[in-house]
């Protein structure tokens, strides 16, 4: 666990060290930027996450109702923590990310920037459109590196990333046990490491970890099996707080979680088309219509991990997840699952109140 934790806690130092050795690094957000395209060009893709609890610089650059996750990411950039990045790529998943991209491009000025247009709907014409978007992205990366990305390199990259997905699914599989050997907070730390480490290194590390961790150790302290879903959540301390209240988080529907890796890329003759299909139809965020795939993913999480309740957390001003809450609540009710809705900030503010609500929720579930 320490090595996964170290990869994230010391990420800026580690990544700067890699860059000093000639490694190009590009930051990305969110799940609709295919890392495979960057990796096949020899670039290390790194998920941009926040960190800053207070955001005075970002507040001066973003409007007041930008979500606190985006604010925290920008604060990290404006305090030069992301100055080592050779580029920044986003998909226009929400207006907050879109504005973050604009400010980042104007004030941080990395050598490479790109925004991928993401359709709202999944059907054949939008798959064609998104395939074209990914082709343009590939061409821009080729222009930046001065190297052609061959189909062979893309297929190899897809294979490595699929291996990451397979290993992470094996990790999640351990959580189906009555006494999982790993907590929700620890799992989140591992998924975060996957998002910032070179995949080959991460795969070797996780493979070793999976051998070490089995057979499962007993964890009899928890009372209730929960899943977590909602806005961007990458701080394990949130999950720790829930788990310290007596629950065990065994599943999630989060972008720094199962939605990052659940579905593999299925190879096709055109690797870009295969990537487009996978990224567009992967367990989606509420940004995408229809919600068939999302419901299927939620159902799988609830049933496979034998979940007894769900926590739905929404970062203040997050319209994507805020608007979807009633629909998620209704659908989880159909599955017989009680849900606790929590509004929060990206930072750890308001944790005391949240703890009280979680404890009351657990008591109601036990009742
Ligand atoms: S937390 Fe919500 S508002 Fe903020 S970047 Fe993510 S989807 Fe957009």
C-alpha cells in the first residue's frame, strides 16, 4: 500500500524527476480523454487532481459558482505545482472544466493544449463524430511530438491499458467477499496511483500486491456494506470517515473509481474507432444520454458487491451530479437501495456534520 500511496503523495516530485530525464508528461481530465493515444506517442498521461484546501488565486480567476474541485486544480496550477506539465488536455464534459481549460491555457500556457468535443448522446452518428475528434487529437499529438503514431503502437498501448483495467477489476473482485481484504479508502489510493503512474510500472506493482494480499484477511469491524457515487471524489479521507463510522465501502460509481477502468477496449481493425466506442459507451457520467449504460453499471455494482446502502455526494455547484441525484435516487429505490445524499465541498470542510449524517444513516439501515 505504501508504494501506491507514495506515488500520489509525492507525485509532483516524482513526475518532475521523470520529466528531468526527458519524459514528456501531459495532464488530462476527465474520463473521456483516451490515455492510450498519449501513451502510444511516448507521453506519460497524468490525471489532474486538486489538493489545495484554500483557493485564493483560483477564486480570482474563476466565477463564484465554479465547483471547488476545479478551483482546487487551478490553485495547484497557479501555485506552479503543475508547471512541469508539457500539456493539458480535457474533454468538454461540463462548463466548469471548460472554463478551467480556458484559464489554464491563458495563464499557465503549457506548450500543448487540446480540448476534445464530447457528444451528449450515444448513437452511431455521435460515435462517428467522437471517432473524428479522437483522430484530430491523435494528429495534434503527432504534430507536437514530431512522430507518427502507428496502429501498432496504439494497439500495444491498448493492450497495456487493458491489462491495468483487468488488474483493477481483480482488485475490486476481492471486495465481493464477506470480509474484503481491502477498504474503500485503500482502493481509492490504488486507483489514484493508476492514474498518475506509467501503466507498465503500475501493472507490475498491482500484480505483486494482488499476490500478496490474498487470501483475504478478516475485517469484522464493519457493520454495513455501502457504495459511493456522485461528483469527483479523490480524497481517501472522505471514505475513511465513512468507514470509521462502521461501514465498509465495497463499491462505487465514481470517475476516480470503477468508471475509470470497468470496461476494456475491444480491439477493432481501426484502433481509434475501438477507443471511441469504448470511451463513449463505458459506464458513463450523467453527462451522457441515454442512461442505459449508467443504470446497467449501477445495478452491477449493487448486485455484485451486495451493497446495503448508497452515499450520493455532490460537490456544491456541480450541476451534472446535482441534477442527476433525483434520478439516481429513484433508480436505486427500484433496486431496493436506501440512499444518503450529501452536499459537500471538494476540500475537507464540513466533515463533522457529514460524519453525524453518515452515522444516522447507518443507524437507520441497521434499524
Ligand atoms: S465535480 Fe461536477 S462540476 Fe466539478 S468538474 Fe466534476 S462534473 Fe464538473
